[in-house]
């Protein structure tokens, strides 16, 4: 397993491999494997960037059986997706700005993120994971009351895409079996979510395949796999931590 980070150093983005408490810097891009350049920086001194620069994040709604059962939702026949836009992308350790044009409830959603490593269009399920570079943590922040505020038009785009509402990181982990992973979300240090990825309705391979039949996915794009039980509102000053063993902890403060 390898943990790839993307940080800012001397005013420019750099990539490196995280080993313990040290980031060993590499020349070139992570998707090409990079070349170690002999420089390193302590993890504690890193200024984190989003681990990739996605052209888009494709996110899921109603993709976990436990949440569907408790909420009375039907199991969907196909993935139910929406897009998070680049202005929403936010790095580990960075604040999540409170929206200026909305003062209703805001919720966190701890999720697994699939990071695409090879461009893919209409790939079959059995080849889908060949196009995956690795996995990351996601906090899909949502302005909850906007979703159904206008009964004639669900406002998914606005509710999901305020600046900073798509937290990604801190790293991309390669060499993991996603179906063995567990997502935990802590809010001000108190555990609010703890669910297994193998409860997903559509597996990572199915998601990559099905979404690639709708749109081309390119290196760096992220698929946010959806969330399960335990989503709750947060207030300004709240610290949200999304932890996935093998990947690490994505930490951001709201407001």
C-alpha cells in the first residue's frame, strides 16, 4: 500500500509518498509513479492540497442498504448521481466556509472516495478497477434545507456546491480492497458514523463501470460513494473528521 499526498511547498504544488510522519517528495505526477527527488518534509509541517485536481466529483445518493432500510427508501435500479463542482473542492485542514446566501441547516456526510487513475469510457465491470488509482476520504457537505425547498425543482446543484463543500483527502491510498473498509465520522471528537463499505448497493467496480457509460472519467476525478446512517447538522466551529483505516483522517472545521 502507498499513500500519495499533494502539498504546497515554496508556493507550488508537490506530490510525495507518506511514510510514517514524513512525506518523501517526488518529481512528476503520482499517476505516473513519480521519481523520488531526495527531499522530504514532516507531515506536521505540510500544507495540504486536495490529493488530486478533479475535473469533477460524481457523488451518490441512496447507495447503502442500512440507510435505505431505515429511511424507507426503495433500492435504486441504477446509481443515483449528482455532480460536485471544482469550486467546492476543499483540502484536509482547510476551513469549510459557511454560505453567505443560506442560513439553514448544513450537514456532513462521511464517505469513501474512488480516485480515477486512467481515463475510462463505457468500461465493463470486470475491467473497471483497472482504471482506479486508489481511494480517499470525502466529506460531502450539504445545505440540507435547499434540496426540497422548491417543490417544483430539487436543488441538488446549489445544495451541494457552496465553496468548500467537497472536502477530499488527506491522501490517496493505493493497494486497498475497498470492500474491507469502514468509514467513521467524528464530530467534535464524538463518533457519529461507523459503517462498512460492503453494505453498498453498488460496489466501487459497478460505480466506475456504470458512471463511465454516462460520462468519461479522467485521471484525478473522484467518485464519492454515498453515505450511510448518522448524518446530522453542524454549527459554525464544528470539527468534522472522516477516518478510513488504511487511508487516514480528513479533518475540517465548519464556519
